[in-house]
C-alpha cells in the first residue's frame, strides 16, 4: 500500500533488557540519493580545522536541483562505536567546523569525526517526502596503533611511554592492523612512532597487496620517529593495511600534510555605489556605499574594512556607508571559518560634499561715477578637494582679483559683478554685487584730463567746449549747454583729436548722457 511507514525493531535479552531502533519506509516515492562529493570518506584533518564540503542530491521525481536550504548536516564526535552531535547546519556546500578541544576527552580515547547529511524530497502526489542520507568518517591525523579498526595476530599492551598509553606488540610477519575508511587527499607523508628493528609496509585494500610505502624502523633504544613520504599513496577511499616483517612494536602514525582542512583563503572583492563618482576628477559629491563580497571553498565567516591602513578593522558583513569628507584608502578583506584571511583589497574613495568658500570685497551696491575705478578682491578656499578655479566678470569684461577696473570701460547704468568659485569636485559657489555706473560734468572732465595726460587727446578744443557747456549748465542755460556738448561730441568723434577708438566712444557716450540729463524734465 502506498504511503509512509515507520518500522521499529525491539530486541530483548534474557535478562529483560531491550534495545529499540526504527527506520522510515516510503512506498510510492523514491528516496533521494545523497552523495558527499567532497571530502572523501576517511580523509584526514586536524581538530579545530574547518573542512570544506560539497553535497549532491539526485531524486528520481524531483531531479538534480535540490533546495539547498533543506540539505541538513550534522558533524558529530565519533568515540569508539558511537557518536554524539557537535554542530548542525544546512547547505549544499560550506565548511564543517570541528572542535579544537576534542583531544581533551583524554589521550587514550579513540575519537574521530562523523558527518551525517540528509535531505527530504518534495514527495510524490499524496505521498510525503522521502528521506535520503549519507554518512562520512573523518580521521584525525594522529592514529594510534591500538585504535585500528581491525587487526590480525597482534597484541594490545598498555605502555605509559606510548602517546595513547598503549601499543601494538607481537607484530610478526603475516600479522596486520587496518584502518577503514582512509583517504589520502592532501596527505604527503607519515611519521611512524615505533621501537625495535624491522620494516612496516603500507598496503591498500588487502593485507597481501603490493606495498605503496615502507617504513624502516632502525634499531635503537626507546621509541623512534621515522618520516616516510607517501608519493605513491592511492587515490580515493579504501582500507589501509599495515604489515610487519616482525621485531617491531608500534605506538602510532601521524599523517603529514594539509589533509582536507581548509587552508585556502577567501577571494574578496568590493563595489562602490554609485559605481562612478558624480563629481569631477574622481570625487563623489555625496555618501558612498561600500559592499564587500567574498567567496570561499568553505564558509565565509566575516568581511571587514579598514579606514586607517589596516590598523583596526570593522564589520562589513552588511553594506557600509562612507560619509566622511576627504580622500581615504579603504582596505577590505574576508575571513573564512577556518581562520584563513584573504588578501587585502584597496579602493580609494574621495568625497567632497561642500562647495568652496568665497568672499567678495572692493565693490558695494551703489552708484559710482565712471571716472572712478574699483578693485574687486575675491579669494576662495576649499578644505577638501581644493579650489579648481575662480572667475569673475562684469558683463563681458573679465575681472582679475586685486586688479583695478576702470569704470569708464563699463556701460552706464546697471552693472553686476559675478564671481564664480569652483572646486575640484565640481561644486560651484557664486556671488554677485549689483551697482550702477553714472557720469557727470565732473566725471567727464576728469576722464578728459586723464586721456589728455595719456596722450590720447590732442588740442584744447574739447576741454574748452566741455568747460563752456558746464558753465552754461551751472547758469541754467540748458540749450546753450546742450549745444556746447553737441560740439564736444562732434570734435570727440574726430580721430585726429582723439586717437583711441575706445576713448572716442566713451567721450561721445558721456556727452550724450549729459545731454539726456539736461533735457530730462525736472524731478524726472
């Protein structure tokens, strides 16, 4: 009948003590096949290592793409023939943490790693999901001879000088000890601790197979440590047999090399948001978000960043907001759960959120006669990216800070000084000062005197006509004053009397402005 059932077995001995076990049986839904692809069964590790793993799940009904969050694993501490769980987790890949304090159970204890991985599929119609699992053994690098999984012909003897307080004796030709399972991934050699004199042979899957390595124990007093390279060690998982020529007592074996413990640091990278600076010359004009990402053959434990050259590090497991203004070299790194630290990456972040400071002096709002001059002064500063440029203009006239501006070069009427400061990030500060340029008989006289002194005006007719016009105006004879100014303008247009075109234009302009003033209605 289709469905899911729990089968229980109870066994009772003659004294009435009993044992109970159960298993799940699903009819009508094939259980998923769980495979631990890495590490290999029987691989070696050090207590405290993180062991990278990769799990594959294949299901007849669901296919080969499991929900990795439903892949459950348990790392247990094996002890002789039992195990108790240490850590739990989920995922198709990652790294199993192993307890560094496991050897504290005692030097005589036979301890090892046991991993159980399980997965429950989606079910089939009304039939509940079926459970599939896989089990894996991990060997500590130090294997005591007396803890062999199987043996023939040898004797276990207690010995306080032995590393596990016991040893194997009566190890004669034809005798053997065996460890099952064993996988030599990451193992480069073995150190044998033995006494006596003779040769040990390491064989694969059979006590009579050809040896892939031999250990010659030299004669001597007490325990001898013999290092042997395992360049021809077999691949995959199998059963390791150790045989002897006789005459040798064995304490244990310490396998050398990384084994399957994680010694590979994470690969780390970082991105900034915005991806490109919004300002000029590589400057950001607002906050920047730093995101540190990392991948690892095991499990990434943490990501960090530093703003002081790596002196101190802060958590970057979540995106980090960089807000301080200035240029800073951001260091970033990642650490896996084995303690391996990635190479340090670097990225320079420049942030300037503040426009330059600008001050303008030497020009004030108000009226200025066009015979005068102004000296605008407009210093700028920027504490972060620095000042890129400061420009100023009155209309089309470019102005230099600290350099006088002759107002006769400006148009009569309203004028505006515009000063613009720009920093290297592209921030702009702008200030304006509005003022008015006027003219009068006094201004025109002062200009004429100055132009004449400069050799730009010849003869005295212009001066005579201007003084005559001013006299008529002072006496209220407007028509006569206008007539004199018209004559002044006529002579001012003569290049023989005024050699500079700009000077001719301003003299005529001012004369016409005075005529307009004289003709204007009173109070208008």
